[in-house]
C-alpha cells in the first residue's frame, strides 16, 4: 500500500477555492470574505503562501493571532485549508542577517531583498531557517481540524550562483563522479584548456568570455534541480514526522519553468498539484490547457491530481505585454478541461485582488470592483455547478482516470540540452517540439500521456520521441525493447544524437536509434526562419532537414528539388522500418501543423489507435474519465458552431437522459455518465509512475 492510501485526504466533492491572504486585510473585509465564499460555494482555501514576515516579523518572534483566527474562521465556515510553508519568500530580516544566502545571478550580481524568491537554495542558513519555520507551523497547526493538505513552499524554481553554490556544486560532483579525472573525462575539459587539477577550480557556470562547456552546464542544471528537491525533502521530513497522517504537495508551475525535474518531484509528493496559466488568447490556449493537464496527470502516474492555481478572468499574454480578459464561458470550459483530464479540484490565484503589491492587477475570484461584477458572477455560477458534481470526485490514490494508448517522452535533461548555445540551430527547442506534437494529437481527438525516458513504456501502443537529444544506452535499450515487442516508436531529428553527458555519438547523428530505425544521418541541414520545403507526398517542412540514408528502411516521403543544395531530390525525409513485432518511424524535418497531423494520423491508424470519439477534434474536445464505477464523457465545444455527438447516458448538468446523440452548443459543454458499468470497462492498471 502506498503512503497516499494511508492518509486522510477529504475528497468528498470537487475542491473549489483559491489562495487566500487574510494577513493583507482588515477585520471587516475578512468577515465579508466568509460571506462571499459561502455565496460562491468555496470549500477550499490555500493560506500562508507568502506569509513568513507576517508570521515571524523578527527572528524568533511569532505572531499567530491572525493565522489562528483565519484557520478557526474557515473551519467554522466549512472551508478546508491547504496550509503553506512560507519559504518561497524569506522576510527582510533574514536577508539582512544572512547576505550570503541571497541569490546571485550568472553575471555574479547579488540580488537584494525586494521581491519573492530572494534566497539561494544551496545556502545552509536558508535551509536551516526554512526547516525552523516549517517545524513551528507543523507543531502549532498540524492537528487543526481545518488542515487538509500541506503546501510545501511555492513554485520551486530558484537557481543561484556564487560562493555558497560553488561549494555545494563541488560536493555534488564528488558524489556523482568520485574524482576529478572522471569529471575531466566526462566534460572533455582538454578542449579549450579547461582541465581541472583542484576541486576549488570548478565553479557553478557563470557568464564567461565565449561559449561555455555544454556538459558542465548540463550538470549544473541537474545539480540545481537536486538542490531544490533536497529543499523540499527538508520540509517534507519535518511535516511527515509531526503530522504523519496529513498529505503534502508542492505546486509545479507548468510548463514554462524548467529548473527542476518534475518526475523526481512527483515521486516525492503525496499529491501532484500544478499552477497553470495559458498564454494564448486564441484557440491554442485550449490546447495549452490540455497539455498542462495531461502532464500533471502523467506526473501523478495517471491518478487524480490537483489544479492549485489558474487565472479567473485574464489570459497573461506576456509576449505582447498584455493581460487580456477571457471571454464569457472560457474560464468554465478551461476548468472542465482540467477536471476531465484528472484534477479533483479547481483552485485559483487568488481569492481577493490586492489593492497594491507586485501582482495587484492579477486576476482574482473577487476582483477590485467587488462582487457586483461579471467575474464574481461567473465564479459563483461555476462554484454552484461543481458543487452538484460530487460523484465525479475520486481520491488521489485511485487508479488511472484516463486511458491513453499514446505517450510523448518528456525529459528535463532534454529541455536543458536543447538550450545549449552551440547546437547547429537555435530553433530546436524541446518544449516547442513536444507541445507541437501534443497539440496535433489534441486537435485530432486523441488521449495522450507524457512519460519519462526512464519510464515503463509497455502500456502504450505508440511512443513519440521529439527532440530528445541526450539518450543513455539504457534508455536506448528501453526504447528498442518497446518497438521489438510490438510498439510503434516515432523518432524525430536530433533524438539520440548524444549520450547523457552531451557527448556526440559517432558514426551517424541520432546514433542511439540509427541502427534500430535502419537509417544513417550524415549531415544536419538547418533552415533559415521563414523557409519551407516540400516533400514528395505534399507535406511541408521547416526549420530543419537532414542528409538521411535509408540503410534498411522504407522511404515514406522524400525531399524534393526545393530543398537545400546538399539535399538531392529524392533523398529520404521520413522513413519506416519494421523491427520484429513493431515499427520504428523517423522524421527528419519539422513538419508544419497540417503535415504533422497527417503523418501522425497515418502512424496511429497503422497502430490501430483511434480517437476517443470519431467526431472528436478540430475544436470539439472529448475526454473519457473514470470515477468510481462509471465512466464519464466530457464534451467541450470550443468552436462557434453547435456540434452533435453520438453518446448514451445521463447529462449530469441537466439530468436529461441521452439516447443516441446530444447537441452541444457553441462554446458549451456537457458531461455524460455513460451507460456502462465497471464490468464493461477495461481495468485500469495502476502501475505507478
């Protein structure tokens, strides 16, 4: 039995609420908060996330009255509390007393207090202070009846340089490699006279004269991720010691923060939770929601997870420097996207918009203009709707909630490696490659998981490997076994070009997979921005191409005369090779959206993998989720036209029996409890992460 199965986690309905900051408000406002929470059907509040200075205004001097009152008042109102350790924002006095624990940039600049995250996670003083405040909170509130879940820290992701980090990095390297000779060999420090003769010669990589050593940089990213994980472990150890029956989580910020290894963190938490803020104000925003939710569920091993933060009324288009209002209905549909893909709650940042402060124009459940607003009316309507869907709640220790036969490989190492400055092109980003594949599958109506390159591939029919530059021998063997056992393995350019230390494999690019795929990649041919090429099947490519030889593979599509001069017309672009019971596909260019969908469709049809429903796709999102002894079909219409979907069951939102088909209005949704029982449902294997 897993730890989470022994814990008390009250999941008797869909959790609804958000971050609550009573320390920022007067008595009258706090009283109004409770009344408005009741109106909005709020049953969950996250408290204390950035409250360290309010709890401990001076070293060892604690002020608990406001937090005591908040815990008691929320409990009396029937609101469960997710209590946070406030360690993401040390108070000003800590920075004054421990300047060595302030963060240092890659330029060697020490940052001063004045924002959140002003700490160095490698600094012993910070680690000790974080442990102290965690213990104080656990001892005071660990048995409070309102406490439902510990929220450790907030959005881990801080990376620091400087002397404290240098010392910790050297210790990490000693533990990983044992001696300097191994470090020098692994990093090939003979290049550019970088050979290290003393441990003290090694520093966390800061800005240097020209190109830094890519293996050095990759190891520093791994070290930084391990330091953050150890910071989490420090606090988790204390919380589990004092409150062994209370589960704990920390909120992953998805998908744009890449300073930690999500798979490693997911293995440590009792409940996976995420903060998710899509940036696209158009239809692609819904694809971003689906990706974040699928990644969260995958981190949770296919089991339920928690949406800790989303925005109420705004989309943050940071690239354009704009906070854009969500159109009516979008918040509701987005919330149901998360629920359909496995979340057992819908929480928001934040409950009440602050009058001043760094995020004073961030969206909120209670906006600046108050309850008489479109935003609060939509929140209240959503709260009422979710309160009527208690049967959908499923505890996090339950089995897989969404069946997916397709997996995309997701790797922190691959992301970090793709940011290496010395690659042949700066247009080979890992996140962009993965999300493009995921969006193509989402637009085609398929259920998708994400999986670690070290994970168990056996449950899937198709595994997709975009831009996985570093691949170890063990990982390559795992992928080969998957294909030979009957799986369809889809490889993209650059995958397996280096080993796990970013050492280029010789004989062929993509050498970790070249033999398996029956190919040889002789040259990389990056393309200038805006340039496209045509393949002989009508597909279009961009950004990247390759001189590819089909040594023992079928050519599915070839380059034509509009390719680069080194690419002769008719040279292979996409190949296919049968290996034992499976098939290995290789794609040597970045296909445009339409071509990518076409080729993925071809591969999935060959693998016998169909969409969740035949009518799904192109803005009609259909997800089947388990809860209890039933399956539920979420149908979300993101288009501006009514769509008709064949189904049988009961529409939970209207209590109407559906016998054959249902019409879903433009921008609308429905949830169908299907007329199937557990005996009709293929068992969901609970195979962990």
